[in-house]
């Protein structure tokens, strides 16, 4: 029997295997195939779109005032080429070139700033991010990718992810940096000068979209190092060294929430890792996720120089997610630990879950369903696919209520508070200047809300 396990499928002639193959083929050719491939995948995307339509407002919140409204005002009132420098201005500890560029382009195209419009643009970025992940996953698990796509959809469009999905500045920054990172890897992995140039540009955008863009750029370099292309490795390495260095030109250290106290950093990190499932049980959830992660992928990490290149993007995405959470734990560690559960950071916990499930399905597909029917060692893996999908579905439903309350709560705050910004005097100055230049008039939006 042990010899038959390694025979090619077409040489096997066992009733149990034939019956399983027939059943599986019948299943995948039935209406259930379309249910799993389309309905379950699209459902979370559709739900989030409906919530954005219902609850998003053309009213700024927090960083929207200075990172978008004030930026566009300064851009319009500064002569060329001085206005270009505003796109690279430091925002707290970040340089958010992408957010600033999108805001200016939006104004140039539409003649005003509309935060509801920018939020829908963020939804488009989320869909592109989802598509880039599916592109990577289909290369890794071409036959059973749709099972993974269900989990990807449940994670990317989890209702608790309200800050990125319903906050203009946050969505551009957080969706953007991850989208550019994954897209850059995809393009570096293709042949052709045009793809390499596009990958280079996206790597630069990573660095100037968010602070953890440096981490993204590093893992792009690692991807090229182990993918076997010396030329692309050199290009990506020089890109990281040059543009990460320029990032700190005229840079002022302003972060007051940094800490190297491990009694603060470690709990913050574990809460961040486990944030998809719970805040109250964030630390044990984080520990469980890390244990499962290293149990699944630990041997792949150890044999990295001899790694199966098929899963190289997975390891890079996982490294990017974990490293981003580590950096966040140091640079936000002096804040209350509840910040680790902030929905604008929860995407990194989602990425870890996606990587682990993709690798699990990869091992199942590589070992082959049919071979597992005669190998009890591997057979136990098969039920893990529906189990993980059920767990993620339950988690999605559990987070749904919290997400709905967050959408409703923010809608109420923005509709009733005069300025949702720490400094109301500064907020009034910014919006008055913008209204005078016909960039954005908050008073007009309040009148429209009152009439509704």
C-alpha cells in the first residue's frame, strides 16, 4: 500500500479513490461550484459597499483636515514647483505622498474635494487589493483557490474594518501600502522591462505611502533575492536604499508614543496579532495564531534558500504583516493597548490568517486529495478547509454588529459635531480657507444634512 501512495493518479485503480474522484468531479461541476466561487466570495464585498453607500458622509474627520483639505489649499496657493514639495511634506512620522497625490488629482478632476467620493475610491482600492491577493493565491493553489478566496473576502471586507473603509485618509494610506507592496512583487515576478519599471514605481510608492512602506520595500528585496533574478534584486535593493534614505531628508522626529519597554510592546503586539478574533482575549488569540503559523510554515522558513518558490510570495506577505505589527507595537506602545485593536491596523492580522489558510490548502493540493484517501497521515487535513471557512464566517458575523455600530456611531458624530478634530480653532481656519477657494465648504454639507 505504501508503494501505491506514490503512484501517478492515472495508474491507480482503486474503487475508493475512483468513487472519491467521481464525487469530487460531480461536486465541482454542479451549481455548488458557482455558489462557492461567486456568491460566498462576493457577499462580504457587497455588504461593505451597501454600508458605505448608507453611512459615508462628505464630512472630514481627524487627519482629513490637515492631510487632505489643508494640503490641497496649500497646493493651490503655492506656485510651481513649490507646490510639488507639499506632496512630500511630513505628516506626523509619515510621508503620505499617495494620500496627498490622490487628493490633489481628485480636486483637479472634479473641481472640489468630496470625502464621500474619496471613501468610494478607497473601496476601489480594497477591491484591487482583494484582486491582487487572489492573483497570488491562484498561482499557489490553482485548483482550489476559490476556497481560499472565501476567507480572503471575509477578511478583507470584515465589517470591523471601518476606519479604512469609511475614512478617506486612513483607507488611502493602509489599503494603498499593502496593494502597492503585493502588486510590486507580482510585477517583479514577471518578465519584461515594462513590468520591472512598473514594479520599481510601485516599490517607491510603498515607501511614500505609509511608514511601514519601508518594511514592504524590504520584503520586495527579499522576494527578488530568493526568486533567482540577480538583476531585479539589485534594482529593488538600490530602490530601497536610495528612496528610504531620501524619506528622512529634512525629517523631524515627532513621535511621542514610542517605547522600548517590552512589558508594553509584547502585549500590544500579541493583541495586534489576535485582533481579528477578539480584544478581550487578544493575547491568547495572538499566541495561538503565532503557534499555528510557525507550526505550518516554520519548516519552510528554515529551508528558505531551498524554498519552493511557489510559496515565496506567501512568506513575504507574512513577513510584511508581522514586521508591520512589530513596528506598530514599538511606535504606538505608549498608547493604551486598546489602540492595537484599532480597525485601521486589523488588516495585518487578516493577512496572517490568509497566508496560513493558503499554505494549508497548498499542502493539501500538493499532496493531492485522492492520495489522502489512502494515507491516514494526510487525510486529517481535508476537514480543516471547511472548519477554517466556518471559523472565519463566525468571526465575520461576530464582528458584523461591532462594525455596524461603528458605521452608525461615526455617521452620528460627523452629522452632529461641528468639527471632529482635536483643535476646533485650527479646523475652522482650514475649512474657512478651503471654502474661500471653493475647494471644500463644510457649512454647505451641514446645510444639506439638515435638509435631509
